[in-house]
């Protein structure tokens, strides 16, 4: 028998240089995935020599846990979007993850030939270089369609101009909220199904294969490259990205909904601005997977922060004495905290919404009644009959709610109004008969697959109940007295193996039926969103009472859903019966009726008082694991280093830019990513704490030996334990490389501040930027050394650059003193010139006349310099060709800041 599958759905959420830590986590996840795949297939996996020991340990863990690990859903935000995109591409192309260790060592360097090479006019770092490196890695993966595995990727971003979402309160008042969230979907699934029109006249609706192979398509890879770059594009650090090429992959907001300006593209930046962890799409995706064995679904939330509140410090200043930088930082972080809290609340709501344990329990009590209670099935049948009226009311109420929700999405205006209970009474008394729920409990006693009158949601719940029961039977037959190894003879063992094989095959057929029903549901939801009015009478609008019912009935009739859904229900029950019961053609039809009745009794009894969400939306059963850096390694003293928590990462420092500074710091963070990943992932497979700690110690030893070594990590922890962050960077800033890098970053920031992030300006504005760079820039041409502004600002410029490179945290205070010194030096220099004039020429001048002459003379000199510079800028602008291509214009505007910095 195949082992149980552990399917991981990853939600990666991080920012800026914490991408290095997440790269280490992703590396370890890929090592686990390939170790499990090699153990399952029996084929050797190509692994780097340094990772071989850790790879073998993961295979031992997988063998003991008797599980097969698959990563089939990935959602990435910010730096997580970048690492998640590379990981998903590796899975969808059937290859190993590229060497992320080398990738982050090289690509995340603040050097003149990388991130600081040629930044555009509106960012500090060169995002084009980043995008080029991502594309080179994606194109360098050797794609293999045969080895590719199904995977769905969601990448998030934040739009600068949010699309409007309109709402209406309970009293008719309208207001709008801007939606800045963007989600893009990439998928490899050769078995994907859609429900659409077919036939010569295109009037028959049927399920059709619509396989997607996005990661094997070069054009889609270019979009993935752009999406990953945009999601990780921290504002100001990287330039915004044009969303236009990504509209084909966008799923939020959905471009196909005919609401106002939904198909308009925007400029997009870092998805982490809103802490945009898309749990909703992830949970929907994990339920849309083909299964061929017992499945354990785990949502893994990977976030590089401790996830705990700051501990109270007695010496901390009270709130009334808090300085403004602390207030500003708190104000910026609160929205992120609130959005994460809402994400956690969504997860909790989804977990509480899982009702299939009730379905399964009631179904099992019918198919396997206790020996001392033979009348259990009759009792449950009578209970379902007595609850049928309430069940019907709940189904109608849920359907009306779902229709109105979808209609409001289509119109672009959502009403914040609770649907009253009187609507159900009106529908039952005056409206048309619903075609998607039976009229009476007689449908329980004489159940039929075709025509199917129970609706799409009930069909899907029925199939998931059968899937859960088969998974239960497979787990029971894999261990215990019913397993093949426990058989008394070889013939009995072979019979048990055949039974396991039949159950596994039935799971595959059932999952195919589920996918078809889900595609039917998606089509129905799309038609409801796009429906404007009831067919037949164009003047009859959707009323508050019978409008939703009539619309649903019309759709069910036009699409022929009673036959389509009935066919899938029959197939699923036949697959279940063929695997669970012995072959008997004479009693096959009777068993179909019996199984169907048991499922429907479970449906009515479990859903009679269910919520609207449970009745209309499917939430698969899943577990939740948070993977963060707050835990510690058993290789280091707990009392000394454990209090560091997330501060053991260099990427946390400098407002999450710290890991960009030194390659040694990136190596440390990458190593901690692997250590933290192994610590948390082992909890999935080893429940005994003592045994897990032994394996973790051995695995951490192997990881440190493959990376930077135990002693170097200990030295890093000692360095990070310093209470002041300035001490951490002091030694680096004292080096020539540190001073040069700091200078380049500061120059880029000044260029943005002075130029206002725009490549378009007049001659006067350009002259002002040039004079500012000439006065305060570090490097200028030799012929500009004698410029008045350059000479006047020399003392202030020397002081400012010296202090900023030594202590970047003092930039604001240093700027103030530099401005004062520039003013003093300008007045002092002019006054000195006037003293010389008085001494050699006008000895009768008073001190007042000297001061006025000094100020006027300095102003005239600077004005003459400004006029001359403006003339030069105007001539240079006029000399440029009037007609240039768009690409050359982009190149010109990108290279302009660097040229200006060197020629100012």
C-alpha cells in the first residue's frame, strides 16, 4: 500500500533582506520534498555533497513516519513571493530547487555591480538587476514534463491606486473602500477540469479537460518573473512595476467580473505592505486536488518574526515620554499587526466551519452499526425525516444568501444587510419551487441519482464523505490486525493487498468526480455574478423574495445540472461500492440506493442547523503549523542565546535591510532558515519529544557542517547579543567597503529626495538638482571643483559625509548641523571677501555695508551659477532627439541619475 500523503500548503510572508532566511527555509523544504520523493519512487535523487547527510536523515524520518510529503500549494508575499515563486517553478518543472545559497549570496549584495549598479530615478536599489537574476534562475531550471508535479502558486502585490469597492448600508447609504490587494495565480495541473459549452451549436454544457502547465511555458515564466519581482519590491528601495502583463494571471480582484474599472492595470509594489497572506485562496486550492491515498493536509505559515508581543522592560520610558520615531514606527506596524490578526481569525473561522466530521460520523453509524444497536439506521432515518423541514429552510436561506453575495460582487456594490428569515417563508409560500432541494422527506426514502434534486453543494459534501470514509478504511488496513503483514497466510495477505489497491483506485475516481462538481459550481457562481436580469421577461428584475430562486432554477435548467450532477453522484457511489463491497452485479443497484440513502441521511442530519457558509462553501480538513525563527537550536546554550528570539537574524536589523550588508550575515541567516525549518517540520512527523530532539540535534549538526560551522554561528550569536544595534554596524562602517556602500546608498536616497522621483522636469528644476549634487555630492568632475556652491558647502559636505558614514542612525541630526554649517560658511566666506575688498579698495566702508555687500555678492555669484547651469540644461535638453522609442527613453531615464551623480 502507498504511504499516507502529507500535503503541505505553504504561506510565505516576509520582507526585504529576510528573503535570505526564507531562502534557507525553502532550501530545507525542497530537501525534505525530494528525500520523500526518492524514497517513494526508489529512484536516486541528485543532491549536493554538503547536503547528503541531511538528505539521508530526512529519508530516515520519512521511512519511520510512513508518509510521502508533497508541496502542492504555495502562496508568497513580499520576500516570500520571491522564494515561493522559485520553489513552485522547481516543482512545476520537475526539477530540483536552484542553489539558493549562492543565489542570495550574490544577488542580495549591496555592491556597484549588483543592487547598487544602476538604480532608476525612483528607487534606491536596482530592481531591474533583481528581475534579471530571477529570470536567469527560472530559465536555468531544466524542465521535465514527465517529472513535473501539480502545484498552485499565489503571488501577492499591493497596488498604488486601489480599485474601488462599493458598499451600501442597511438604510440605502453608499460608500466606497479602495482595494489595494492583488493576487496572481500560476498553476501546473494537467488534470484541471472546466465546465463549459460544447457541441456543434455550443449549446450543451459538459465538463472538459483544461490542463494548465504554466511553469513549462516560457511566456508565463516571464510573467512569473515580473510577479516575483513586484511582490518583493519594497517601496522606494525598488521601483514599482507595471501590472499590465500580469492581468491574465490576476485572481484578485477578478478581471472577469463586469464591475467598474476591474480590468484596469495599476502600478504594484511589495505585497507585504498589507501583510497580504492569502489564506482564503490557499484553503480553496487544497480542496481541489486529485488524491490517490489517505491525505493529511497541513497549512504551514512561514513568517520571519517571533509572533509574540514585546516583553515589558522596567527601564522603558512611559508613553508620555516616548520619542516621535517610536510613535511613527508603532503607527506603521499596527496596520500589519491588524491584518495578520484578521488572517488568523479567518483561519480559525475556516477550521471551525469544517463539518465533515459530523457527516462522516453519521454515515459510519449507518454503514457499520454497533452490534448491540441493530436499529441505529432506522433511528437516524426517522431523525432525518423529522429534521427535513428545517434542513430545507436552511438550504434555501443559504442559497439566497449566496446568490445575493455573488450578485453584489458582479454589480460591484455589496450590501451590509442581514437577509431576514421572512424571505424563506415568502419563497416557500409564493415563489417558484426550488429545483436544487427536494420538496419533501420522501426523497430520503426513495433516493435517486438522476435526476439529482439536491443541488451542487450537497453533491460535493456527499463525495467528500465517501472520500473520508475510504481514507479511514485505508488507514485502518495499513496498520493493526487488518493489515497484510498480520494475515495468517499468503492468500489472505494477497486478498488484503487487493482490497487496499481497490480502495486507492476508488479514491482517484472519487477525486475526479469532486473536481468536476467543483468546476460546475464555479461555472454557476460565474453565471450568477454576470446575470443582469431574469430571462424571459426583461422587465422583471431580481426581487428580494423569489428573484434568487428563479435565477438558480433557470441556470440549473439551462445547464442541465440535474443530469450532470446526478451522473457524477452515481459514478462516485459506484466507485465507493466497488471498493468497499464484494462484486455482485445482481445487488449493485440495491447497494447504490442504500449508500445514497445513508449519505442523504447524513446530509440532512448534519446540515439542518448549519450556518450559511457551511451550506454553500466547502472547507477541507487541515492542520495548521507556524514556522518562525523564535525557537532555538539544541546545539547552543538555551539560557544564553534563547532570549534573542528573532533577533538572532541579521535580516531583522536596520528595518529588515541588515542581511544585505555583508555576505557573512547572509550566510548566517540562510543557515538559521534551514535550522528553523528542520525544527518545526520534525514536529509534523515525530510526536515523541525526546526522540524528536535527538533527531533534531543530529540534523542541526549536519546543517551547520554544510553551511558556516558551529563555532562561526556561536560568534555570530555573541555579536547579535549586543543590546545596541549601532555597535553591530560600527566595525563594518569603519572599513573602506562599508564607507563606500553607505555613501552609495545615501547618494541614491538624496537623488530621490531632490528629484522627487520623477524623470520629467524643466530646465530650472534640473538645474536645481545639478547644483544640489554639485554642492553636496561626493564625486564631481574636476572642472566643477571651483564652482561657488561647491566651495561654499565644502565644510558642511565634509562633516555630513563623515558623520553619516560613521553612524547612519544619526542622519537627521547630522543633516541639521550640516545645514547650519553650510549657512555659516556661506556668510563667513562672503564676509571674508568683503574684508579683503575693504582693505585693498574701500577702506571707508562700515561693518554694516560690508555685511550687506557680502550677502549680495554671494547671492549674485550663486544666481549667476544657477543661470549658467539652467542654460546648459536647456541646451542639453534641446539637443536631444525629439522622437525616441519607448525603450530608449526608459534606458535614458534609468541611466540619468548615475550620470548626473558623476557629472554634477
